[in-house]
C-alpha cells in the first residue's frame, strides 16, 4: 500500500501547480490594470520611451489636470444619478417579475418570459434605429428620462432570468407557512424572497452598475446636449484626431474605475455566493 507520505507529496505537488497556474492568470489580468494605474503618473514621453512599469518620478498633477480638462465633476454626477436610478429600478422590477414568473400562474406567462429571454439575444447596437425612432415619437430623445428608460430595458432580461432561476429553487414550504400566517404575495416577495436572493441580487447590482457606468455608445444616440452625457464622455476629451494625451487618459480611466472597484469590494462575498448559486448553473 502507498504510504501517507506519498499522498502528502502528491497533494503538495498538485496544490503547488494549481496555485502557480492561478497566480499566473491573476498576474496576466492585473498587469494591464497596473500599467494603466502607473502610467497615469508618467509623462507622455516616458510612456513611449521607458520600459519600466513604475515611473521614475510620480506626476500627481495628471489627476488634477484630468479632472479640470475633462470636466469630470459634471459627467461624474450624471453617471452617479443614472446608475443609482437604473440599478434600483432594475432590482425592483426584475425581482418582482422573476418571482411572478417563478411562482404565479397566469395566461401568457411562458410566452412573456420567452420574449424577455429573446431580448438577451439582441445586441444593443442592433436596436439603435428602433430606439431612436421610438424616443423621437415619445419626445424623450435628448432627455435623461429617455436614456434611463433605455438602460433599464437593457438590464431587465438577464436580471429577470437570474432571479427567476433562483426563485425556482426556493422551497415552497416556506411560502406555504407564510401564507398560513396571513402573509400576502407582496409580503412574501418583500420579507422572504428578497432576503434569500441577496447573493443573486448582488450579482444583478454589479452587472447593471458596470453596464450603466461604462455605457457611452447609447448616450451618443440619445443625447445631443453634452451636459446630459455620462462619465465616459470625459475620456473622449483626451483623444484627439492626431494626438492622444495618454497620461491624462489613464488618470481619467483610473478615476472612472475606482467607484466600480469599491462597489465590488463591498459586495464581494455576496457576489461569490451569487455566481456559484443555481441562478447560474440551474
């Protein structure tokens, strides 16, 4: 029989190569981010001439010039408002719709759910013409409301699918006990379904936060007034026809990425639980 030492050595070797592979993948993902972060402290010349990722001299004034030249305060405020409204609306609507598709029986339930799922197959640019015509007819183009409604529509299909899949796995005995105690369907959704779905809701929040925070193409279709544009509009200022100011652009990218990184760190535990739940794997 093989000794215990053999199994310990085998586990050590397997663990060593597993961790070596994971560290290599992590470094591969982190290197571009670190390059952008440290590049934001360099000069235009050192970015092209220096091979070192860490600058010889840190130019903190790049962030000041980026904030002033890119007018980040205005666009940052716009993106914060858009993100908060869209995320709250998507969470409320998709959680109610997902619970209804999972637990309620009504005419056309399956057809309505399939329509939402079909919307996941249509890329956003493929609907630009239809959205442009519809917003014009509703007099919502070049308005924040029109943009917010479009972003809510973008986030609903995947959010409904995830939450409906999770609610399908929720034990019905819990709802039966709540009904006996006199709890309504709205009460079950609010006091039982939402707390149980917290990990999946965390994933829904981070996905929609990323979608709204990083969106720019749809904003070009909806808005003519640049004062309504989201944060990504500020980054375009640093990209000229013949020259791109890379230090200021990287400083702007770092500024725009920080809120999303903070949201992810705060919700990391729930996100890990959510992506490993049956909402992803059925």
